[in-house]
């Protein structure tokens, strides 16, 4: 299971939604308005030590929250922010996260064509 | 002639034969030597004349991720607390080149890197010159006097492999003293240290010397010593020697 899938499962465990029903990876499901997606985004290059004995991967995690109600979308985005931000030295699923830190507060992206509201939260992730 | 970049990523840095883990790539501790001129003008000269002063070997620094239990970093800390010279080796694995010099560990201290990672920093004062070699000093064997002991590697007492960095001597029950005999005919210096390389006692090739009674292990325990063999135009070789008592 990838680090992204580990976090997807973690969101489900913490009642953010249900995988395959309201939590998806990479793309929104066109048939589900009220949903959350997790995106593995590019971050800085991994750092390593001499001899490649210790490698720290540095991807970024993008989360988009979509809901037909603006307030609900915002509240769920805040819940995810509170759940993941400032996580240190924690093993989630099969991945050891050295840290998960928000890059910024949750912010409003805009309204989609079906008049739903989308919020975005982005995290700097350190794995190693 | 092959022309290619030599990558240093897989290189190692060691102090007295103990590899230091966690070092940040790009910080291999090469010192920057310098040399000043001196005036040697005489009364007969019409312009100034200069000679060269001795080469100043300089200083080196390196840093890395702090690993509290890493033997190499522990050796750096111990060295920084003392005033002894130590052997620093930079092994450029990809090119098969070993750079070696003697240095004092001036400081070993922690800092925080911008990824909120605890780092170590080390400053070295180089004394003497660099050597650049491709092979290490040769050691024929390391053995003890007691009979019926077991060696690991099993041929350590007759033909020690060039790649062997550890020798374990398992004493039989009841043995309370023993000797160490290192055979290295071409060596310019052979030494044994019981304190991780801080102080050394000189050995003679193919001549047995008592293992220190101070450090001789109690029954059921083990003791560790460090063997150092130096040879002209070769990298100094270090072997960990473990004495295990039944």
C-alpha cells in the first residue's frame, strides 16, 4: 500500500469519509458531489546521506474537499487540517511519516460547474 | 583514457577505521591547504626573490544527521573530548581511492537543520600531509597463543582476508590470559588500542604481546581492541579484535 493509500485509510478511520464512496484518489468521481480526493504532488528532491544509508522522501499531499454546501465543505477541510497537521514520527498503515505539516490553511478554490464548493489543503510530507 | 565524473555519493568517511554514518553528501572533509611565500632576497639582488614556506595542511569540516548510537559519531565525540591525533580516511568507493590524513577533532556539536532535523557538525585540524592510495596495508594474520581457540574468520590466524574488518577469538574455558600476534611484514607501524583509538601500544610484526590484563574480559564476556597497521604508500588498515571468554 502506498503512503497516499495509507493516508486515505487513515481519513476513513477518522470518519472523514468512506474509501470508494466519498474518498477517492487523484480525481473526483463524477457521480459523487460530496467527496474528498487525495493527490500525491511533487515536492522537493529527496535528501539522503553519504552511502544512501538514510533517505528522506519529500512529497506533497494535496487534498480537495467538495460539497454542495459551502459551510460543510469548509468544516470538513478544517477537520482534515486538524487531523493531519503537525503529525510527527508516526506510522500510519505501513508508512512511517517523519512529519506532515500544512503548507497553508485550508482555502477556498472555487465553485465547480455543478455549483458545489471546493476547498484545498496542502501538506508537506516527510517520509523516512 | 576513460573520462567520467567520479560520483561521491557512495563514499565513506571513517575515524580510526570506524565508518561515520549520516554524513550529508557534499561535505566530505577535504581540507584546503595553503602555502605562503617568504622573502629570500639578498644584498646582491636587484629585485625581490621569494622562497616557499612549508605547506599548511589546513582544516576541514563536515556535518550530517545526528545518530546518537552510531559508533562513528560516538568515536568523533570521544575524540573531540580528548587531545589525541586520529586517522581520518575518505574512501571514494567509485574510484577505488582512499585519502588519508591525521587530524585532531577540534569540535563535535549539534545544530538544527531547516527540515527540523538534529544535525552534527565536526571540525578537524589536519596535521601532516594527505596520502592518496588505492590499497590498504597488508595483514597476514592475527592470532593468539592459547591452544584450541576458535577464530572468526576461521583463517584469521593463518591468512586474514583483505576484506576482513573484524576478528573474533573465542577462548576456551579456563583461559585467563593470552597474547596477540599480528603478522604484517611490510608494516611501518603496528598498534593496538583498548580505548577506541585514543591511545596506542606498539606491536612488532610476528611477535606475541600480552593482551592487556586491564581489559581482559571476565568469564562469559568479551573485550574489544583495535588493531592499526600502517604501511608506506598504503591506506592504514584497522581491524576490530574481539576476545570472547567462555
